[in-house]
C-alpha cells in the first residue's frame, strides 16, 4: 500500500520540537490529516487515537481544537522521548458527527491504521505504539488484532471502552487473543464515564491471553471539572497528565 504524503506546514513549537501537518491518502479519494511532533532523536513513536468522534480538527497551520487527553498531551510524549502522531478523522468520516461508532471496527479503518504505521516507521525508524483513549481504544484494538504482520510493537489502552454505545463496539468485541505484543492499560479509579468503567481494565486484561506482558496502571488524584465522559473529568486524567504520560512512556521504553 502506498500512502501519498503532502507536507503542508512546519511550525515552531514551545517544546523545541517541530509540529508538522501531513496529509495521507490511505484509500482512494480519502484524505487522512495528521499532526506530527517529535524530539530530535525519538526513542519510540506513539500514534495517539482520541475518543469520541475522532475529530481533532487539525487545520493547515497545525492548530488543533480538540481538548482530548492524548491530543493535549502530545508534547508530553515529546518531553519523554517519543514522537507523537495525532490522526484526525478521515475525510469520509469528518463531518459534524465524525467517525461513527461502528467505523473503528471496519476494514477501511484498518487500512487507515496501516498508513499511519507506515508513516511512523518510514519517518522515525523506531518502535511504534498504538495509544488510544476512550473510544480511541477501539482503534488500538483494531490495529492490534487485524494488523499482525508489520503491526505495532505494543498497545496502550487508556480509559478503555468496555461498554458499547451508539451502535459501536467496545474493546472486548475484538478478538484480543490475537494480540501478541506488550499491552499497557491505564485507567483512573474514579472514571465515572458509563462506557469506560474502571472494572473494564481487568476484563480487558483477562481477554489478552497471548500478550507476552500486560500491565494495569491505576490512578487517583487530579480533578474532575466537567461531565463524566469529558476530557477534563477523571475520565481524561485531568490534572495528572504528566504523571500518566511519564509512567506510560517509561513502561513503553522498557518493553519495546
């Protein structure tokens, strides 16, 4: 598969890294815009899948409207030695509703994930991790169970979706026994979003019977300042982002 890359902008970053906006063409007639930010010599690459509709609203200048946990934490990955790739919703699922719940389990989404993995490997030549939060964990599950040759070096689930809604899947709807790479599961103990209960972390772990190593990191602290499923609630690790990303990247480096 060939992904056509179009470099649109290079911006100065406050973290001394460079934000780049890149357009991929993973499928005929479909544009997949991504934001890339990286240290000079990354030790690994994290592809960051936001939850909800998947619409980061990345414009040509590299500005992003989403306040999602992973999107707003992308420079923390850079701080801890990782390149970060933030994909927007693909153009055929980028209207006001964004990616529908069911889209993240489709073969079209798998094709998009392959393009993202190729971009990461061609650009940085270091191990690649799929990292998702909330509904974004379905994207991680798709890649981890459907891209077995040339797939990710590891998976990270945060605020994992273990209850289905809006006609879409949850993580355990995927065939998790196919996962044969390291898996980290990070979750806030006080997450009150009804589709991402803390109990789901253990349920997901129990289904990962062939993963070589699995770790659950459970968190307290932070502050819930919005509705239960919002990015500034416990669901989004509000107030403890640096701690969560620091723990995450240390574990990733130790297991890649």
